[in-house]
C-alpha cells in the first residue's frame, strides 16, 4: 500500500489541507518525528492510531543514520500491509526530516510506495504573518541562519533556524538589510512573535525565522498612484461638503449620489500606466 508524507502546515491544526486531513483520517497508523507535529496530528487522529518513533537530538551522522534506519524498519511493514502516514510541520519537501526517511526507504525498502501531500510551508506562511508582500517578479531566497549566521546576497531572504537573533540582526544591519523576526507563526503551542527588535526574540527557540530585505529597494508599484488619488478625492469630498454647508447645494448632491464629476482621473491613471508600460494589451 502507501506511505503518505503529509505536510501539516505551520502549526495551527486548521491549516492542515483538506487532503492532508482526509489522509490522516483514513490511514492505519500516523508517525511523527517530534512533539509539535504529534500535537497537530492528534487534532485529526485518535491517539490509538499514532505510531511510536524515537529520534535522537543529535548532529552525529552515525546516530542519525541509525535512527532513520530504525524508523524505516518500523514504518515499512505498516506501509506494506496497509496505509501509513508520516507527518511533518510545514511542507514535507522543504528543509524537512521527511527527505531522510524517503531516502532510507528507497535504499532499504524500495517496494514501499511513497506519496507526498504538500503543506503550507513557513517559507510562504511568513509573508502573511509578517504582513509582507512578495510581489510578482521579486526575487526571494531561502537560507539557514543558525548560530548567528547572516547569509546575504539576494535582495530578499527568508532565514530558517535563527537561533541567535541579535547576532544575525547585527550582521544583516551592517550588510544593509532591514530584518523582521517571526516566532511560532500560526502555532497554538508557545507564544507567537513578530518583531523588528532582535532582543525580543533573543532567547533560543527553534521555531524562529527572519525576513531580511535590502534597504532602499525600489518597491514602487502601479497601484501607488491610488494613494495620491485617494488623498485628492478626500480633499474634493471635504471641500464639497464644506461648500454644501455654505449653502451651495449642487455639488453636495452629486457627491451624495456617488457621482464622479468627470472622467479625468481615469484618463490620468491610464496615461500613467501606459507611460510605464504597465497596461496589459487588452486593458486599453
Ligand atoms: C527544519 S525546518 C522545517 C521547515 C518546514 N518543513 C516548512 O516547510 O516550513 C524548521 C525551521 O523552519 C522555520 N519554521 C517552521 N515552522 C515555523 C513557524 N510556524 N514559525 C516560525 N518558524 C517556523 C524555523 O526557522 C525552523 O527552524
């Protein structure tokens, strides 16, 4: 049968995809590599269907290889006799432990079918949590930044595994980047934080990331023109209202009807877009 690698999303149980939930509800057994992923899984799976796996907290490659071999030994029969799932936070194919399991299965249990159900990765969830827009065409790189590391180069970076926020911030600031930190985004467990103050997230917490953007980036957008228009139309409205109070009824009636005085502002908008080459062919 099949082993499903299921991405659980960043941590809130209701950010698991519909397909992920369906798989979790249908498989015979669900394995998880850690406490947090297990906690999310238990929102969708009864404790009786949770499998037991033990992963050492170590960087020792021999110990890790042994642990993955043992995990594959335990999971392979379950995925041969029935369906099983292995859950990870975020997406199973983004900086994830799932890759180790899949390679170990490929090596020692190649008859096990593996299917992946994608999840919302912190790589994209950060944008909503930090209220950052990565607009079409913008470059964005994903890097690791453990132990105070501060990778630079691209204009925009998402940094995972930030364990020394003050040091990472200091180096990025010197390299010309503005930095925002996000901790435990979309997670019930622990305290969520979004801050530009590295001291606020100075204590070590594995679920911390950073978004770095090169200072002085040209972020002008076609819709920036709307901000000026909005100010202009507010001014016109307040002048109109004032003149109505002064006894000049006509313009006030027009404003109350939502009437547009003339087509001037649209004409300006189109002309500007055309000048910047922003108009799609069919929009003229
Ligand atoms: C091994 S990576 C796993 C990434 C995961 N597979 C994904 O797609 O989001 C772990 C790192 O992702 C980041 N991360 C994952 N989930 C996060 C969350 N909810 N809030 C903040 N950072 C998170 C942290 O930087 C953490 O050290």
